[in-house]
């Protein structure tokens, strides 16, 4: 019950503050559930999805407005390892 309340509360806040379509960068997109369920695909103007592994559900979302960047991000500078 509490989980559904949080989901709808977030969606309501997004709809309240963003009357027009929004641009989203989802780092750690995994399966795209945040974009699909919490924001709603119709509310998104453009999205950049970032994750080191492309899941099948994310692959289906790729289009002119949904781009996927296949990288892992970390908090260390210097180009990796």
C-alpha cells in the first residue's frame, strides 16, 4: 500500500511542476521502469538512458526521442580503472 502511494505521489509532483513535456537523463536506467511507470513515456520529450548493460526492455524504447548510452559512470576522474 505504501509503495503505491509513493509511486502516485512522484507522478503527481512531476505532473504538477512540469506542465509541458520534459527532457530526462536516467543514469542507471536498468529496465526503464522509472521512465515508464513513474514519469510516463508520453510526458517525456526526450530521454538519454545510461547503463553499462542494455536490457531488452530498454532496447525496445530506443527511438528518435529515446537514446541509449552504453557506459558505466563512477565518481573517479581520470578515465576509468
